[in-house]
């Protein structure tokens, strides 16, 4: 189950990405089915965008707070189910 801080940080991660890529859409935020310490931020992101920024931001959160976040990009109308 995602705790309050994880939810807050995942929303902060998405907000920072949205500021850089306004066309991003949030699908959902879920706990990884493989590892309960990992949170998946599932977004719709155009294929040609720079994905390194998401990795850098999630690595910063990991270093600062100890939570692992993974930003997953899905095609429109597709939802990743845990």
C-alpha cells in the first residue's frame, strides 16, 4: 500500500515532469507488483520526448528519501495493472 509520503513524492515527480512536458497525462500511481518498495508512476508520454529527465528526478528522490520510483510510459488508453 502506498503511504502518504510516497503519494506526495510521486505527485511531485509527475508535476516536475509535467512542467517540462505539458502534454504528459497521468494514468495512475501504483505499487509495483514485484517489489512493494517501488512505486510506478504511469504516464502517457509522446515517444520522442527526453526520458532521461524522469530517471534523474526519480534518482534524486531515491537519494533524498530512500523511495524508488519508476516512470512508465504507456500509449493512450492503456493502463498498466498491478
